C-alpha cells in the first residue's frame, strides 16, 4: 500500500497544479514540477521513488510523446511546410547554438552543452496555443505559422534526440564511423516505423490484401474489435511496442512513441458507421486525457522531486539561469520573428507574435533533462537546476508577451468571440 499512497499524493498534486494552471494561464507542467519539488522538500514524498512509481512515470512519458505525435495532422503539416520551413529552421537552430554557447562557457563540457542546446530547442506548442486561444488569436496566421513550425521542430528534435543521446552517453563513438553508425541506426529505425505506417497498418487495401494472413492483420481491424471498446488498448499497445523497438535500437522509448503517434492516420478509424461515433476524435480525447491528466503528469511530478532545495546551489545557478534566459529570449524572438517575415512573408506584427509564441519549453525539454540527468548522469545538479529555472522563466513569458503584443495585431486576425 506504500506505493499506492505515494501515487495518491502525486495525483492530489496533479489536481492542485491543474487548478493553479487554469487561473494563472501557465502550462500545468510547470506546476507539476513545482509541486513535486515542494512536496519532496516538505517530506510528503520520498527522495528515492519506489520502482512502481518509476516505471509508472516512464509509461507516462511514453504516452505523452505518443499523444503529441497522434494529435498532429500530417496533411495540414505538409501543406504549411513551404511557408514555415524558415521559422522552424532558424527558430530552432539559433536557440540551439545559443544554449550550446552559453553552456560550454559555463561548464566547459561538450556533452553537457550539446544536450543543453537540445533541451532548449523544441517549442511548447500546447502552452502557446492555449495562450493564443485565450486572446482570440487561435485562428490567426501567426497561430498557423507557430503550429506548423513547432511540428517541424518536434520531428527534428526527436530525430536529434535519437542521434545525440547515444553519442553523448558514450554508446556511440564521436568518430566519423561512430556518427554514421548512429545516423544509420536512426534511418533504419525510421524506415521500419514508416513501413508499418505505410504498408502494414492500412493492410485492408492494396497488394497486401492478396495475402490471406495480412488481410485480417491490420490496424483498422484491431481498432474496431468489440465495437471499438479495445481501441485505446490497441493504440497504447502500439505506443509501447514501438517504444520498446526504439529502446532496442539504443534510443529513448519516447522517440518510438512519438513516431508511433505520427504514423496513425484518421482514416484508420472509419469503422462501425452504424454507431454514428467519431472514433478518431474519441480516441484523441481519451489519449490526451490519459497523457495529460493522470499518467503523464506522474512523470513531471517525479521529475520535480529531484529538485532538493539547497540555498547555496540556488544562489549559484541563478546567474546562470538569468544569463541563459536572456540570451534565449533574444535569440528565439529575433530568429523566429525575422524568419517569419523574410522566409514566410508574414506581416511584421504577426512575425513578432510568432517569435513570442515560440518562447515556451515543455515536454521534450523535460524528456531530454530526464535522460541526461536521471538516466545517464550527464548533467550536473547545477545544470539541471539551471535548465529547469530557465524553462520556467521562458514559459512565464509566453502568455505575458502574447497579451502585451495583441493590440498591435491586425484587427482581422483577432476573434471577437471570447474563449470559453
């Protein structure tokens, strides 16, 4: 019962964090981390979690990454790439180089600097979209530009996680042969996952239907079992299995889970028309509920439990965090804003809004921190605290800067309807 008691305390903190997040308009992830740190320092949670909680948290990040991939609209993404490629490229490359430069000057460690750059690359799209929605800007050109570029950033960041983690942890060599071997493994993994997505999953059509065994072995059939009641089980099974496959290739399971979500298409859910149910929407709502409401948050609360308060350490990392925050703020806004104006042909007001909207850092940043600090001990405690505080400051800036810049947006991009 001890493990279940800890889980109950964590779930109580999730409810409290969600309540606070709703009233502060900040991402709940920040409050999960904060309450995890608060409770471990007050003695309500242990510094060393039992294995049940550790494994439960691991499942949480797998489901979160699967949900992030599953909710992406691949077709919409491909249509918007042409206009947003520059925002994604420069809006990720410049912050990566900025974080790398600051980290290498502070800690003089190449591996730490690489992973600091990686952690500070991907934008927290959920935080930005919630902030834009609250200001009536969710349908604006700036919102479309942010959404598309962050999808590109997420995909490229996941690929970089797969490449850089084996190199920085020493499981792959920094030699040319070692780098090419790692890249080769990444390509083989992506080819295997793509094969499942393109040929095996939709096996109810095409040449595979001529093979008796494969005719009945396809994802739509699995999802439709029992009038759709096993749909979520089938999806979670795919997320876990592809995560295990990624682990076999030497990558983090979260990489596989994200790819699994990306290759599952809406047309796989066109079954049982007599029930008049949108199974795809239902599945997305249930997966998001699992990922963001009761399993996924356990990962962030337990990650926050690693923040044992130390006044001397806090004084040490504060200048580092403020330096990294200021540098990233300037680099992110300038790189994304200028790229939006000159490669995406957005107007100046929308361009700067895109720059402000891409300041947030959330799920993928904390996945990288977890891998680098908890799993492989690449980050020092100083580095971990510095990145956590930096991410917190960047996320606070998102709703504040969006609200501040809103009056400068063209009138036809602002919805007159108040969000619920």
